[in-house]
C-alpha cells in the first residue's frame, strides 16, 4: 500500500513546553494507525497536526494529490498542507478528511440521516442527493431503521456509529478519530471500534486514531507509542 499522508520532522511548542520534538510518521492507504501515550505525551497534538488543525512550528505535513497554494501540482503529486492558507486548509479538511470525536458532536435538532449528510450539504450537494448518499452508510454500520431518529433518541453506541457514517460520507482519504470509544462501555466500545476499523478500511480510507485503550488500539494495523513528544515505540499487528 502506498503512503497517502506523511509528517516529517514535526515540531510543536507551547511556550516552554515541547509537544512534538521532530516526529516522523507515514500513513498508508487503508492503513489503521493508533497513537497511544500518557497524558501530555503529544499524541493529540500529533493527530491535530496531521489533520491540519494545528500548524507545526517545524517540519512538514504532506498529502498525496494536493496542489500547492498557487495551484501548481507539486513534485510527484504531493503538496505541503501545513503551508496552505486558512480557506484552502478548511476546504481540504471538509473534502479530504473525516473526523470522529469522543462525544460524536452530532447536531441534536437534526435526524441521523441529515447529521450524516451535513458535510455533503456544506459542499453544495443538494439536500435530497446528500441524504440519499448518507443513507448508504446506515446498513454497513448496523443503523437501518434509525435514519429519522435524532441524537437524543439514540444510544451512545448508535450515536457514535452515526458519527462514523458522517466522517465517511465525503469519501475521505483519511479519517481522524480522537478517543472515539472513550465515552462508551467496554462491550459497546468493542463493537464500535470493530465497525470503525472495518468500514473505514472497506471504504478505502486510512484511519488515524488517538486512544488510551490498548484493547482498542489492538484493532489497528499499527500502534505508535508517543512519550515526551517523540515516538518511543511502535507495534505492528496482522489484522484479518
């Protein structure tokens, strides 16, 4: 599998605190990568830097197929997203990346199908077509029959599966998940992480996930262990 996203020599400081101290990481197509580490280790900063939410103070973040700020294709089809202007970067996050957060962050006033369709509608897809595309994700995620329910009518596991569907609706290159099972009980967590990894892989997207749970991380192809802003170790699993 080829690399779709990479960070090289990533440095990020908050005052006198160094959150990232020269980190290198590559994310492959259909890859699932878990980032683990103690509190304050830099794992969330690494995820947010790769996702274009935080700009690094040093190093570079490269995305395959992204054009430069001037619209000229970079060498070998790669572009530095850490140098993009805010408008371009915001558009890239909407079109090329999907996001799953710990508490789902669904809009309570919208039914599940419209929560999933929302990123498509924000990109100008007509509501009817966006909802039609959104509904395609309900069966693979075990959500059939729940299209019209609002978040308050869903269980925690169901709501998080709706959030996964929303992340995948734009057909992203990479899905970023920040403690996606942190608010769930153990059984529900196992079900959600199994669906997140399998459906993301089947869609062709890569998955980059921060988690504190070793059982959750074990569902991923690779696990990076971060300590004091550096990669201290990494494990690789064979995932069926």
